C-alpha cells in the first residue's frame, strides 16, 4: 500500500467531516477512497467504484462495515489525535495531565505563574504555555477533537478563558466551580453576547458525580466525564500521531497495518483501532493486548514472510475454550483487516 493516502490524511482539516473507505473483499481489496465533506477527494482505485456513490445521511455516523455491489467496505471517521487543553496548573490539574497522557491525549497546559507552569511540565504535559490566558488561548486553534478543561484559580480567569473558547471549535468544554460561581460566569457571558447554545453545552460543575473530594479524585471524575463524551461520539480514528509517524516513516522493513473492522461482545478495543506490525515483530499501537494481539502479530508476520497475500480478513474469537483456558477476561469476537505497507 502506497503511503500517499496517509500523507493526504495527515494534511486533512480536522474541522471538516473526513472519511476513509477501504474495500475489504474481492479483486479490489485494499483500494481506498478518501472523502471530505461527503465528496470523494482521492482514490487509488482504477475503477469508478468510489465515484458511483457519495456519502449521505446518518448511516455514516460511525465506523463500520457496509456492503455495496457484493463487496464489503470499511468506512471510518478520520478524527486524528485527541487534544486536551487545560487552563490552569493547580493541584487538580496534575492528575488530569497524568491520566490524560496515560489515555493518549496530547496535553497542553496554560498557566500564567512560572512555578505552577513548571509543575505542569514535571507532570508530563506535552506543551506548557506560560503566559496570560488570553495570549495563551490565541495559540490554540481548536478542532472537533479538542477537549477544554477550565480549572483556573479564580472565576474571573475562568470567565476570560470561557469567553475565548466558546468562539473555537471543540469536542468538550468543562469548567470547575460551585453552581453559584458557574451561574455567575454563564450569566455574565450571556450578557456580553456569547452564544447561549454553546454555553448550554458547557459541563459545569465539571466531572462525573462520584463524590470526589481530593485533587486526584476530582481529576479522575473530570477525565471520566471526558471519556464518556468521547465514547458517545464513537467517531475515533485509529490514526494516532504514533501510528501516522510509523506509516510515513521510510523503512527498509515490511510492515502490516492491522485494523479492527468489526467487533461483537466485550472485545477490548473499538472498531477503527489500529496497530502497525513490523516484519521483526515490533509493534506500534495496540489492538487490545493479550493472546488476541499476540495471535494477530503472528499472523501478520506469517503473511509478510510468505508473501502470499497483501490483504487478509482475520477473525479472532475471544469466547471459545482457548480464551477461557488462558483466563481472558474479555469475550466477544473481532475481525481484523491486514494490509501490507
């Protein structure tokens, strides 16, 4: 598979609706069509298959396999890396940074106090902007994969940040504070002309109600709410920065890209999740770990060594006796599509 499609994906405007379709079966298996705002913008197919019909309607709102002209097609959203922008670097921010990084978010922290900005760096934030909040937010463009968390030291800073963020594209906005404090901020911004529909979407008081008390518990509650919002959308793409770097990097070694194209039951990872497997067995990303992932790596290496196939649909059953003997806690079935890079 040529890297051209991945170069195209890497340059997409994430504020637009982007989809990738891959033919899974038949003589044209592996051919792809890239759609932006429901219009075909690129294909490597030598036929007019992808020109025959353009994307329409709600049926395209999740990653899934559909059938057209007797062929299975996998359609996936192309929302790339998830970004977490935290305004404020106090005690509550530290666990948010750490858990956010653990979950694969690119974490940016805005803080106007140098000492606290250093704490954010020590906690592992990818970017720390030590400046006033207005200037810091000018450096954040935002997109449909950006999650904003407002945990500043005072409501006047929250108000300043929220006013600016409401003008940006976002996936989530959450603001800490008591109901009275939050109500005051929202009412003031409404009077200033901030879009009331956007303000209605602000999650505040922030976080799931788990009775959190300590900064660590509050951090867990906030991240839990972000996960809930993210998973309700079900539009994640497996093209993380890590995977994309591997796909675009020149390498003399063959690779297989493994993508989960369907799942049933309680399989560990969702449809669209990807893992890049090198001929020597090294991997980038994960499709769930354990025996299932080990079996997928073995099969990918067999395909590369034999050279018999460039593409294959591989079914993994996590419900049978073998899974039970290995003590696997997840059940269900996954279908993985292999394609040689």
